[in-house]
C-alpha cells in the first residue's frame, strides 16, 4: 500500500533525504520518497499514518495526511 502525506518546509535535497530517512525508520515502512517541489512524501508499506506524520515532525518539518 502507498500512502502520500503533505510535507512542508523542505528546501533542498538534504531536506528530502532527512524526511526519507525519518519515514524509513517507522515500523512497517518498506520505502519512502520525498519531493520538495510537490511538498509530498510517498510511503510504501503498512505504517500508521499518525506515526508517519509524527516522524516527519520529529525531523523538524510540518506534515499532515
């Protein structure tokens, strides 16, 4: 299953990597891709959306489903 969340505050490639690493650390995530221009992240797996949003926020960005 693929989930897409909105991520605000990414301004560079390093930001995308930070968000991707934070999301990949969530239990149930098999892969994650962040796109700063679209302000979105796509997550593969069966992780809880609340946990995904919290992981992004813990990394210093604003996120919502």
